[in-house]
C-alpha cells in the first residue's frame, strides 16, 4: 500500500482495526504522542505510562471514534486529557506530602540528530545544542511549553493546536510567541558568554599575522633610506 494511502487509512479507518491495525497506529503515532505527554509532565516514565493508558482507553473504546476528526487528533486529545489528569493528581500528592518529590531528575527526550554528518565534532556540537534546547524547553512555564512542542517540534498548525488544547487560535499564537521569546532570552543568557570566544584569532594565527604586518611596515619604512 502506498505511504499516502496507508496514512489516510490509519487516520480515517472505516472500522475498528484488528491487532495489526492497532500496532500500525501506534508505530505511526508513538513519537508525536509521547512528546505531547512529556511536554505536559516533564518526566519520561510518566509520559510512557500516560501514553500506554491513553492507547488502552482509545483502543478499548474505538467505537467512540466518530470520524469527525483524524485519529491523530482524537488520540492527541486523549493523551492530553490523561496527562493533565496525571499532573493534577501529582500536584495534589505534592501538596499533601511535600517531601515525596521525585528523587531523580527526568531525562530529556532525544530530538532527532542529523545522521548525515560524518564529522564527530559537528555531531557533538549538534548534540550539545539539542541538549540545551531540550533543557530550556523543559523549563518553560506549563502554559507555553505544550504549545511550543506542538507547534515547533511537532509542526502542528495553529488552528489544530488551539483545538487540541481548548484555546482560542489567537491565544495559542500569543503563547507560542511568548515561548519563543523566553527561549531566545535563555539561549542568549546561556550562549552569550560563549560567543565572546567565537571565531578565535590567537596563538600562531595571531603571531603569524602580526609578524607579516610588521615585516611589511619595516620594509616600507626602509625604502626611503635606500632611495
């Protein structure tokens, strides 16, 4: 089956899929839905749990899918609801027992690297930049982070993002603008001092240029005395 046709059949199924159909849906949506869950929860294991619960809820009630949206949008709404429910539960627990915070730092998700590069230094630099972006994205306020992940990382349009989050389109647009502004500020704060060392011109390069200029000046100053 051609890719485009397969995508349409997954997003607009005519009937409830069988086991292999569910497998295909998960393989097509895992990364997108995981990122959505993690943008809300900021924890790898919680995001995986939510994604699993959302799939079970969706697949055992597939008859509720009316086809007025794509399967992608339908699943995304279920994931968002599950994640928000988990977040509310977590916050209630944190208020009741303040010392029951998580004892380990959640690992950030791995955004895709450009695998075409054969330059180890370039690959390492890309990895460091992505690590920084992931860290700063994790620290965006909740109201901005999910909008940013949906719009920028997943490439979902503004109208669909607004619908998924129950926002007005102009609100989603404003939150994206604010998220980008906050990230830009943080990036400048993190990278700014490093940029002072960019395009270094020191050591042998500096000495070579200095010697060449001094040699030319000495030569020109000596010319009048030879005339």
